[in-house]
C-alpha cells in the first residue's frame, strides 16, 4: 500500500514532464512557423506576410508550413514548395537573379548616372558664369565713384 503512495508522485512528475516537453516542442515549432511565414507574401493581401494576414488562404498556408516543418522539411524546402506553386511573387524578398538584378541594382545605377550628369552640368554652369579676373575689370572712373558715394550717403540713417 505504501508503495502505491510513493509511485503516485513519481508518475505525476513523469507525466508532467512529458506534457512540458510536448509544449516546448510546440512552442519551438510555432517559432519556426513564424520565421518561415514572415518570408512569404499572402497571395490575397499582397502587402502582408502570411504570418500577419488573417485571410483564409494565409491561415491555410500557415497550416501547410506547420505540417511540413513537423514532417522534417527545412525552411528552404518549404519556400521552394510555395515558389513552385505561386512563383517568385510569393517571396516577400525576391531572389536576386536574372531580371531581378535590374530591379535590385536599377535605382542605384540611376542614382549614379543622375548624380554624374548633375555634377557635370553644374560644373559647366559654374565655369561659364565665373567672374572675370580683377585684371580684366576696368578701373572705376570718377563718375562711378561719385555715384557710389552718393548711394552710400543716402543709405546711411539720419543722425
């Protein structure tokens, strides 16, 4: 009889540890589902990831991700599965290959070309409007000197 009382706490501890381990594995699986789902675009919403979307399709996609992760597939294999069904559009961050290189590098290329064009145009513009050197300027004649003095006197405040 005493043996039964000793075995009851033992079994309670044993079964509790099994349920905790299962919950821990479920939490780890949920984290992995979240990581994969955040990299896939919802085909219905198109501006949200599968993880953020509440559309029926997104919920189904999360279930597929969970099922495939529990089967042991890697996140890359799961992404490849969705790309095979929906194309590269399903990836929130498209792969950089082929024509996608133009999309990734195009803005930087245009920025460099535009910057060099602007630099050359401004350099020519400044060179054309640069003031003449003091040697080329004619000296100030008496009439000009009187006009300057008159303007300076008229702009002085009255005392």
